[in-house]
C-alpha cells in the first residue's frame, strides 16, 4: 500500500461556508487522487466535511486535537469518542502550536495517541525542533526523544496506524522551508529509529510527512525524496489551487 499522503491543516481558519467551498473545490479539481488526501478542519466543521469525504474515495477528514479523557467535567473540551462518532479518520496530535501555546508535552501527547487509537482513529503525530536546537546540531536527538516518549510504548499493531509529521518549527508559517536534503536526512533518521524499535517491515510501511511552508513551488522536490511520503500543509491548504497543485505533485 502506498505511503503517500497530503494533509491540509486549516488551523483556526475558515467559516463553515468557506470550508465547505474549499473542500468541494479541491475534491472536484483533484478527483480520484492516487495519494490519500486529508482535510484537517476546525472541530465545528467536522460533521460537514466528514459527510463529504465519506462520499469521495481517497479523501479523509482529520480533527486538529482531542482531549485525552473519555468524558467528564472538562468544560469546552472535545472527547475522542465524539470525534469517532462523527466518522473522523485522523487526529493531528502534538502540533508545535499546541505545544507552544497550550503547554502540551510528549507525556500528554502519548495519552492522546492512546485514546485516538482506542477509538479506531489514526493519529498524525507531529514532531520537530526549534531553530536553536538545529543550530546546536541536536535536532535528531530531540526528535528521537519526542518520538520515543510519545509513541514507543505502542504495540506493533497500534504503531502501524500512526502517521508521523516532521515539522521543523522554524519552517512553520515562516516561508522558510527545510531543504529537500534536510527533510530527507531527518526522515531517514526517523525511519531508522522506527526500524530499530518495530522492525524493517513496519518502518517501511510508515507514512512520514514533511510540514513547514510546503507549497506548490517546493512540494515536488520534497516529495521526491525517498523517505518523504507527503506533506502536512498549513497556509497552502487554504486555497483550492495551491492545495490541488501540491496533491498533483504527490500523484
Ligand atoms: P505551514 O504550516 O504550511 O503554514 O508552514 C504547516 C503546519 O503547521 O502544519
């Protein structure tokens, strides 16, 4: 099965009417993609977009977060069972914005990963270093540690359902992209780390996305790298043309 995936992360953008127009526009422009296409949409648009993607092969819907408890007195939060009940396929977890603005760490993210899997959905686990860490040459060590803490207590079966997104924080929303070589080098490191823990077969089947200012102009070179299986796309996922073009590069 192909590892290729292009996932959009709409973040806190789009009104429901705009989201509907965006998703419908992309679906009609791309029609039968050969990679998986995922829309990571705001909570309130999940019912609408889940209904839409369920009718179109190759298209999936992701939530951008979940709470880690089953249910209870957590005012304003959304439980994993609620997402699953809507037909959500993937949940983006550990995005750097959640780590930075909401204080999430890998111990917490590990509990969210567990819950997402328990409810039959697939995590898109985000990891990545900030600029000073890269400048100090400690990026592999940091990303390795993030992945170990958040994911390596999973069974082989559970780990096989995880999608990893390497997103160097210095490239997110900045217009600065990692070079294809930088991305490939980190992705190869991550795949080797997975192989050491779970074996070659699982490592070879794991989807590892790159994220951070991916756009039509740089997507092809990034996705051409042997260990870069697609992208988690923020800004460029908010326009029909740019997101469709990125999907076309992956196809
Ligand atoms: P960007 O965001 O493509 O706008 O850099 C990527 C992300 O945050 O997932």
